[in-house]
């Protein structure tokens, strides 16, 4: 495994949201790096990556709703960790229109519950809180947003995540007054793709469902541009932050982890790229619905700070990210989802099994 992942060997790490897509990938990387991984999340959805992968090798998996303040407090009063990756969230824009209160309750108050319990119980040395690229006040400019630009959000999901950043900032201040220093930072990335993502209303999962069903996939916003990247790239950024915090480094309060300019593709271009890589694809069907909920047409991040201070760089451009996603899907059908997961993790980090 990568040298910095050796820092996690023997460490006790909590991943909230471990039953989610990114949480499952991150948990498995940490297990393979030799960490003692604990998970805290809602029950895994049927046919999700966590559900189909089987035993990821966690030391403990606790089913708990972070909206339950007392339950979160009780958990942290009995657990101590070297570090925490907080990923538990309601992660979908379109669902946030249907469930705005639940979205704010989970993303904002849930994060407050986790950070408050961790700090008040002195239950960890550091927390990396994962938010999103959508925390910025998006005016759809061509250049990427940097970490010091204004936050905002027109839809319930984006607004809840911008508010989550305010929660993180508040508990950074609270933690700074604690007797025992606890570092809290946020990480911002978005539109990740990768094997095992089964979320609703997301481009690549929708396409893969269409491939398996032998049907065309409906595309709502063909001209929209997103920061497409393979899930391993931002996870590598989160892990780099954790490694720096374990080394006692003073790092920035927030970092962006986004792809390079070569990945600035439209939804239609991404969809067509995926279709060419799946034998028997029926293609796409563009159906623009002007009455559908607002979604940004352009969103891009600048990752210069993460590159300069952490040495992080995005590895995959968008077409390769799609290829790895399609390859995972095919391999998981031929062998197993866990075997496909492990192979790509080892290949990404250039390690031997």
C-alpha cells in the first residue's frame, strides 16, 4: 500500500456512513491498510455496495441514526478513536426536494451531534468531515471555486451542506478551547463515480441499471458539467488529510478535491463514453423536463491548495474513471464485489496483495 497508508496500521478509526457508497470504499481501504475500523451508520440499503460486498473486515458495525442526539452521545461516551472520517449524510440533491427537513436534520444537526459528542467526550484526536463541492455559492463560472469563496446553496441539499460547513467551523472553534487538542477539518468533493454506486438519480448508476435491463437511459440535463472523478481519488485526499493530522501537522480548515480540466465533460459526453464501454448498450434518451427541480448547469472546483499543501493530485480523468467503474461492474459479476473492490484498491495504490 502507499507509504502514507502505513500511518493507519494499528490505528482505531471510525467511519460514519460506512454503509454508504463512499463509506464502504473508505472502510475497505482502511482495513487493507491495517487499521481497526469501526462503522456508525443507518442500515445498508438492499443491493448497496456494503450489502453485496459481504464482510469488509470491520471491527464493529453499529447501526445508529445520527439525528438521535442521545444515541450519538452514548456511543461516543463509550468509544475512543485515533481519528474519525464523518461521511454520514443524506447525499442526493433530488431527494432533498422531497425530504428537505430530513436532509437538514441529517446533514446539519447530525454533524453537530457527532462533532459535539466527539469533542465533549474527548473521543478522538481529529475529525475529517466530508461535505461536497456544492457548498459554494454557485454562479456557474468557468473557473474552479477555491476554499475561501462564499458558501451558499439554492437547493435543499446544497444549502444543508453549506450550513454543515458552518457547523464544522463552529466546532473548530469549540475544539480549539478544549483541554485536549482535537483537530477538525472539512473535505469537499463531488460527483464521484465508481463500482458499487446504486444511488437513485445519479448518472452512472442509472446507466448501469439501463445496461443490465437492456434499456435506454433517460438523461435530464445533457449539457450540465460536473466535477466527475473516480471515488478513489477524493478518498485518497481524505486519507492524506488524516495522515497529516496524525503526524501533528497544522493543515487548512478545508480542502477541495476535484478533477483536472480534462474531465470537464457534459452529462451527455459522460453518458456516451459509458455506453461505448458496455457491449450491447441501448444508449441514452434525452428528455429535458423544464419543470424538474433546479440543478446547477456548471460546477467546478480548484484543488490547488490540496496539491500545494498536501501533495495530492487527481489520478483519473473522466473517461478512465468510467472505465474503472465499468470494469468493476463486470468483475463483480464474474468473481465477487469484494474481490473487485480489493483489486482496484491494490491497483490504485500500486500494492501487492
